[in-house]
C-alpha cells in the first residue's frame, strides 16, 4: 500500500500546477463484475468513467480496452485526472506506464540466433506443428525463407487470430507458418506523437530486425545454406521448426510501451497462442505495477507458457528483470562457435579478439598506424568513445583506431571511425564489460577485445609514443571456428541474480544460447543495424538475452506438443530440473566476464538440455491458487493481488501455511537476516508429480551449501502410478557468519531426486545478510 500512497501523494503535489500538457499514459484496472446494466459493453462504461473525471471540453479517448488478461483500459491522463479516477468506487488501481526496451546487447537496434535440437524431442512433438508461438516484439519480415509454409498442415482449428493487412503488409504476408500478425502503437503515439512512417512501418512489418530474428530462433524452418557475410555457414533452424507463429508488434523507434504490451498479451491469449515469447524488459517494480507480470499471469492462468529475457545488465548482481515466478526468466550463454579476429601489434604480440567482416579489407601483411581515439585532442571523453563528430579526421585518417565501449552502439562507433577516414577499429571492453566478446557486422574491418587485452594495446600505444616511434597493428580475420572450449560459458552481459523483488525465488531460471547467434534478418535493414549500412543479408549474427529467450519459447512449444496435459509450470520445471551446469570440459561453467567459476546467481538451474527435459521423471507443478498464496505471503494487499489475478483473495489460510519461499518452485532460496542471531533456520514444503514411470522409487541426495545443514524428509519417495503427487519437507539451518553491516554472503548446493534413470536436480541457495 505504501507505494500507492507515495504515488498519489506525488500526484497531489503535482495536481495544483498540472494541466493537460502534463499528461502521460496510465493503465486502469477496473472491477469487471461491477459493470452497470445500463452500459451495453465495457468500452462504453470505461468511456463514461473517463469522461466523469475529464473537463467537459476534453475528448474521451481510450488507447486500449483489455478483457483477456486484465479488466480495464489505458488512457492518457494528467496527474489530477489520474487521482480523480482512482477515487471512483469500481476502479481498483491506476498504474503509471513504463517504457521497455529490447534486450539485445546492441543499444539502438537488435538481433539473435541459430539452433539445433535433438531428433527425439522434435519427432515426439512433430516439430511442434500444432502449437502456436506468439512473439511480442518489433514485428516480422514475412518473406524470409525461415517463415515458409512448405509441407505444413492446415492452420490449427482452435486459432482465432488474424493477419492485419496494410499497404506494406498484404493479405499474402501470412500463410500456414505465420498465421497471425498484429500491431499496437496507441501507447507509443500517445507519448511520442504520430509516428514517422518514412522510418518505420505502421503495420506488423519489422523495420528493426529484432522481431524477425527472435521469431526465427523460436520457430524458423530449416534453411540451407545460411550464413551472414560468409560467416557461420550451415543450416539455420528454429527450435520448433513446424510450430506456427503469430507476431505482435509493440516495439517502435522510441521503445515498447506498457499499454501496447498489455494489449498484445490480451490479443495473444484471445487468439489462442500456446507460448508467448517476450524479449523486452525494464525496471523491476512490484508485480502489481508491472504490465508484463500482469499480462503474463493472465496468460499462465489460461495454460500459456511465457518466457522472457532476463536482461543485459550483467555481469553485476541484482540486474535480472522479468522476475515474476509465473514467467520463465532466461539468461544467455555461449555456444561452441566463435569468430576469431586477432590484433597483431607492431611489437610482434598477437592479442585475441572477435569480429566478422567481409568487405574491402586490410591489405594482407601490411601494418597500419594504430591510435587510441581518446588521445586525439579535443574532448577526450567523447573521442575515447568514438561518439558522433568527436574524431579529428587528421588524427585518424588511414589508421586503425582503438575505441572504448559505452554510450553509442558498437556498430555506430565503427561508422564514426569510417566517416573520419579510419581504416579499421578495435573495440575495447571496459572494466565492467570484462572479457566478454560480442561480434557485430561492422561497416569497416573491426574486432572486439576484452578489458585486459584492451589495456595491453593501450600500454603498447603509450610506450611507442614515449619512445618517439609509431604504434602499428593489423587485424587478422580467421573466419568461423567450431568446437570451442569451454562452452557453454555464461555471457558477460547476461543479467544476474539475486531477484530484486522476491529474493526467495531464484532468478534467472535457466540460461540458453544468446551470444553471436545466426537468425533471420529483414531485407531493408543492413546487418550493422545503422542507416548508412546498405548491405543486405538474409541472416544476421548478434547477441543478447533477447536471443536466449526464444530458444526456451521454442523448446516449451515442443514440450507442450509432446505433453499436451502439462501446465506452464510443469514445462518450466522440466527445463529447470534437467538443466546442466557443467561445460564441455567437464567443469562448472565459467563466467565470461572474468573467467571465474560461475554461480547459480548467474545461470539459475543451469543451461537447458532439450532431450532430458522431454522426460524429467518428476515435475514441480504450480496452480493459480498457489500463486495467490505466494502473493499473500509477499505481503501484498487484497487490492494489489486483485490487480494481478482478477480475483478476490483470502489470505488468511496462506499466511498460516508458511512463507513466500513455500511456492512449489523447482529451486530453493533461503534468505536470513542475521540481526545478531547465531543460529537461523527455515523450511520448505514441496510437492512433486510423477511424470516418469509407474512403480518408481526416488531417493534424495543433498549437497548442502557450505556452512549449512540441510535435511530432507522423507528421504525416499515411492510412486505407484504416473500422475501421483507426493510431498517432502526441506529444513535448512545456517550459522551466522562474520559480515560487515549491509553485506551479504551467498552459498549454494543442490537437492537431487533420482530413481536410477532420472536425476531431478534443484539448486539450493542460502543467503545471509547483515543489516545496516
């Protein structure tokens, strides 16, 4: 309640000076069952409610009306009007809109992935042919071969969606593969004015690349040969090659607006999708103020699996987004393929890097003058980052230029260097970026180097300058390298836990491929994603948790096709409990940013394993009522809970039943505040459902986090039939550790149930905090 009180006190302080100029978009939750009979439909009722708080001269305009995942509407209001609306008896909440952004590692423009899968799962699910994946993103480029409908059966009879046609998105844009396409821009235009239709399409067509890329990762058809600029040659295929696609365009040049995102969820659920894939994120707020969490809950309650990207705020902690427990939150890992492009320095040293380029290159065997952009005079900060207009052509012409990462996109830096006359670029990671290398299709010969190698190159330039000699270098492009070890590695940018909203729910849930991945790309966008790039390619390589998310969306479609009776929670459980944490060297996955061993806060339950997820043995299922009890134990008010769940909650039973960590989640997270206590303890109650073999006996193996005692009762679960549910209790005891005020100590272990055939693995994390 405190947040709403603060919010409306803030509105009051603004109200005296507010005018229609101060408007912003609000999402309004209404008691649906309270509609007076005098109104023929909800829209008329909402318009009447809105007109009652507006001045007589102000036109009443609803941006969206919601009725599948949410009861209510969105509208542009001044703070005073929002405050008045909140006082109406049938209005439950007035939620300020948030602007979200695509979660690729490229700032303004975006991309994705290529995948393979196990024959068993693909065969069992008929490649997902009757399942529909809804992709909420930047739209789609329907003519790409990844979206052809050759040999696909009729459109599933349950499908109620439509293909919205416009001048640039004709009736033949959809087919038996792309069976639905819509766009939502009312929220975007309410905040930004009418869109510029010379730079973006008022249609489901993708003018960005991100949506085309993510859709083809989830469900692209087999396309051969596939490559970008001659790199990553091979077969391109999505995770569920026969699944149907529906594109919901909500992201525009200025971002993705909550009111439009919620409208897309509303339509996708009504249309009949089975899976929703969302590679978009923003700030973490309480679930009752989070349009994505609200929309995803409405979808999950209807049996729709929702996967979302974890965010690209890594490698720092507490950066994970889209953390609601009814969402599969997906981080990013590497695959065993990279694109080496090393820097050879004039002193003979070779520094490793990564890049792709196939244009007019550097002359073989020739060394070029090398300069650091930040030492070229003028504003050293702007020039060090190679910002637009910051480089002196006299300083960089004919040279390879070292640019620091930050502010503008990596591809834009290459364009700045090229415009100023540079012949090549070395893109230097900062300390925060660590050693993670992301490749881009640059407009000039360019490579990316990690923070330590960047320091070595700067030191070489400095020492050459001090000895009055010229620093020189060249870039050695080595094409595509396969069989890279170690892999997978947790991508440097992948957002990390702990969960900022509910530390007792471990996030991210899993990781999936998200670094330097090949997927479909639109025809009118160059592979560098910048306006000056006139090259055209059917596929493109790029990176982000945006690309990891649709891998899991496609896998979820395959699992749903193979197990039609599984709930979204059961599918997520299967993906989590069969995930692996060991790389192709047989060691725990490492963190790309520093080369150290990664932790559960980096990878959650681990890297998805499609074949094993098909047959997990046991699943941790969760019902909508379980989520209501979780929200009760999160100390949300009845009003807060109603905003999310559209139902009146009785929290008395939930509070008696335990604590927020007792949600039947496939991972365990205990958080202790020390407060001078020496010994601390808690418990978890879990229920597992047998989806493996009848007459199976599972025995538990506990690997407790160091310094803790973890006991499980009973130690053996005896199942007589498939579908049988059994409970177990986990007790965790921890001893206080010496910590500075405000600091935290995290240790992890695991709980594994095995019947000799299946290993059902859950991470357990114990966090002790020393309050300030």
